[in-house]
């Protein structure tokens, strides 16, 4: 084993977060489908009032409020605490910053503060009936990540869509919405999201695209189809057009097996993907998730460029230690192309996920990365990351 050539320490500061990613691991609490807590039935994006209440009364610890009932915590989980806002005005604010310190074997230190994200949005509905149309809109500043040392950000509309529940188990969405594919992992730097073009930065493969989604949700299964035409925030030659399908079904108590297929193409690249995924919850809040996928891609800029056939794997376990405290371990692997000369990337991480009280989340992860090819091996990399999220 190679010794680490450098160690990266980072602290990720996430404040004022009403919008939250989906946590597919929460199948351990009995939530197999995301429509229970999110406006988007595939998860991610804004939480409903019920979703915020679940976070406060089931998931977050009561270390600072031991005498407060779960019901009282749920009632005080709104944007303005216990003040009930009208259904046509559900605002959201999100800020994310990164304090980055690079330390090398030579002893040199490089310190940067990076504005990662600041979002402003709302959800509006004109009645509490499920059949009433819902509008979700989010705008924000996202940094130009080509130079992490520059505090440069662009304001653009990140997400906007209308949701219709046109039958009891049928949901339809239209607008700028996240593509339907695989498990919506909270970590957008994961191999399971990075190489599928599911990152939140322009010209790096946006996870949102103009399109239509039709989603059917039954008690023991769900399926969706998504047609998309590109993201207007990207240059035209980067905008991918295509479609995807996804399905999941119960194979036991708190056990869900699924599959996804996506095909897309832009003026620069064609990409097809397929994956199988599995989620399993254990009594009391622990969970295991896995996704194994194939990626076929072809560079359309280079004349007669050969197709690359690669793949990825994700295995993640979440062990509930006590209410609000979890131990999370993840293993990932990615190859851009199966072959002797292609790099084989591995990453292993382990750490704590904590919800010490409602509105607050902490993450501490220690990750080791390794890149191997038949002719050489790079030094292992080590990353320590600490995150804090707060929501209002």
C-alpha cells in the first residue's frame, strides 16, 4: 500500500437549509417512497410540512429538548417555527460554504473559503387537496468552480416545475426538474453521481433538465418515465436531450429492488446508462443501499472517437447508534472504460451523521481514495470533511 502523499482537511458549512436532499437510507424508518416527505416524489428538493415534522419528531435527537414532546417538536418545525404559513406561501433559503485547507507532505498550506451555494425558493399550492396543482421554484447563486480561489457566482433559475396529481396514484411534473435515474444520493461528489452528469454546476452535467415526468406510486411498487430536453443554464452544445425510465418494487419488508435506464446526447457527447439498485431498511432506522451501473459514452467532438464502456458501484451502510446519531460507511468504484489501460478508481469512507436537534445536521467523514492502472499506481489520498447544516 502506498503512503498518503497529501492530506486534505475540509469543513463544509451549510446554513439556513429548508430545502434538503432526499435520504434514501431513511427506508429504515419505513419511508420506502419519497412523496411522503418531499414535493418531488423521487426525493430531493423542498420538504413538505409533514417531512419537516418527521425530521423533528422521529429523526432528530432530543439532547437539548429532553422534556419536549415529539408532537410539540413537530408543530414547531415550520419555516417560522410554530407559526403556520398559508399553503400558497412556503419559502425556502439555503446557504452552503466551504472552508478548505490543503496540507501537503512538504508542510505547505493553502487556505480558501468558497461560496458553494445560496438558494432562494418557494412552493405554492392553492388548496390542501392532493389534486390541487403545485408550483415549486428555486433560484440561486452557484460558483464558477473552474477556479476555486475566485469568489465568482452566477444567479440563475435552478429549478421550477408544476406538479399534478391527476389520479389517485398518478403524478405528473413539467418544467426544469431533476432527471429520473438511480438512487438520489445526498453526496453529489460521489462516483454514483459525478460521472452520470448529476452535478449541480453548469457545464459539468446538470442534474436538472427541462422535461416531463410521469410517476405512478402503488403500495408495493412504483415506476416513472422522464423525457428531457436539456438545461437552459448550460451552453447549447452541452445540453443533453433524451429520456429515462425507472422502477422499484418490494421484495420483502423494507426491501426494495429497482432498475433504471437513461439515454441522452448533446452536441459534444452521447451517453447511455443502466443500473440496478437496492435499498433495505432495518428495524429502528438502520439501512443499506447499493447501486451497480454501466455507462457507455462517446465523444462527438473527436472524429471517429471510439465508444467507452465503463461502470460504477456504490455500497453504503447506515447504522443507527441512537436517535439522531448514525455511523455511515461507503465503498465506491468507478471505471471510465473496462480495459488494461483504464484507471480503476476506488473510494472508501466512514464517519458520523448526526441530527442533534431539529434544523441542525452534522457530518464527519474520513475518506481514502486510490487510483490504479496496470502500469502504475498513484499515491493514496485521504480526506477529512466536516459539515454542518442548519434549517429555518
